[in-house]
């Protein structure tokens, strides 16, 4: 049987990982500045994470949501405390796409409306409605196409207001990433987030904050939209929530009332998933990783801005992007195969950095040295890089 060939593969086989490092089957070490798409939040194979899952595996790995699972309430309590959303409700699922799917479904149930407002360059997942609100026609199948979604310009408050002036009473929800990830590390302005909040309140629509990639402490605050000083009605989460174990969820404002059968999942909130998610929150709290993400991210951004050849350095915390072109257009690939550094990309010319929130300053320095060396090797000019 062949694997369904949908992934462009780098010919590297990782056999071991620890902290911010990976090793392949030939023993070559790599620095991980991408965390497998922002998934590795507390570092690879963190001992507390491994211990939590191992201990749970020896007790019970899975039973369905037809019985009480105390770990779910333990997770809700810890998540409420760290996020500052103790009055919210938690629904657990398995992935970011599933989280967004349930968030929009819940918004439609509550409002009785069908219209979803999304934004240019958005990415919200690959399942039916999640991909319909994703601004990438190449991954939207005909069956996913719907007139119930409208795309507006990102960070354009005037166009947003105009749309609500004309169609506000048709809108079930606005879904937005506080920082667009796949779209290229595009940071939502606080004024834009505040306008979404105001318009949703004025027209009884729901504000959904997609925090799947940009949330969970990555920006130095628990949720990326926290910087705007407003609250969403629903927050979607996944990626860094389980440090590699599949787990997702939505935080739901208290005025949204549940009823039996409204949402459901077989695997969501299972024992192992809750153990993994609890381990992540415990490490984030005990090791002060949100503050580390903020300070290390600020250091990286300040240093990156001094490197000639990198354009439009942007981001917050450890969600960072910059653009490259000309002789540096192959920089991502060259960093991997010449410098043994994993990074990410966003088409057409952005490089994304999404390392573990536990990235140490010396590891950031190691990355910067590798980056400068590769730029110098590529352009054959020592004058392209300013030393910090």
C-alpha cells in the first residue's frame, strides 16, 4: 500500500528529540525553530510531559464521554486559571480544524444565522466549514464552497464597518486569527480587534478568536488578542495545547448555553489527551514560559531587524516572520540542509519562526549565527549583515 502523496517531503528521518533539538537516523543534530507548525510548546520530550502520559497510560488510556472523566475538569480548572477565563466553558476535541468547526456551528446555533465573516489570507483548517473560511481556493473542494462565507480585507476597520452597516443582522460570527500564521505572520492591529468586538456586540453576532497557532502563550500573553484588551465569545485552541499529542478545544462564553447532543466527539477529552494538556499547562506555569516567549521573542526580533537582506521583520513573542527574495529566496531550504535548522514558510516569500516557548537565549543566538552565516554564504558578501 502506498501513502497518499499530499506532503512535499524533506528526505530527513527524525528518530530522537529533546528540548529544542532533533536528531536524524544518521545522528545529525538539528535546531528546531518551527516546532512542527507551532505544536511543540514546552520542548520535545519534556520529562514532566513524558511522565504524565506514561503514568496515565498505565491507568486508563481511553474511555468515551459517556462516563465522568475527572481529568477534564482538572484541565478546565487549570486552563481557566492560566488564561484568565475561569467563567468560560470548555469543550474538548482533537484538532484546530475541529475546534473552529464547532465554534462556527455553535455560533450558528446561538444566532440562528448562516453568515460567517472571515478575512483575506486566513487559514482556519481543512474540514468542511473550516476550509470554507480559509482564503486558499486551491484547498477548497466544490463541496466546501458556500455562499455563507464572506472574505474581507484583514486589518481594514472601515470595510468591516461598512459590511456590518449593510449586512450585520445576517452575520452569525466573525472568525479571525490574532496573528495570521499560514497567511504570513500578519499581526492584527488592536484597533481592528476592538472594532470586531464592538460590531459583534452591536449586531448580536459572535466573535470567534482563532488561537490555534497564535495562542496558548506563544505571544507572551495567553491569547494573542489579549493585547487589545477585549474578550472573544469563543476561543479555539489546538497545536501547542498538547505538545504533540492531538488535542483541541474551544473556550465558550458563559451566556452560550449547552444542550445534550449539540456538540460531540468520540476521542475529544480522552484520558491521555487530558494528561498531555495538563502537563503542558503545568510546565508553562512552573517554568514561566509565557514570559520566556515574550523576552526571547523580543530579543530575536530586535536582532533580526539588524540583519540586512531580511525584510519586514514582524511578530510578537515567539511567533515571528520576515520576508526574503532575490538571492535569499531559497533561505529556508538552505538553513535546513546547510545549517541544520528547521524553519517554516508562508508563500510566496515569508519565513516563519515558531519554536518552543522554552527556547533559550543561547539557542536563539545559535539560530542567529547560523542565519547570518547562511546569508553570507549565499550572497558571498560579509557586508550584507550588520553585527549586533
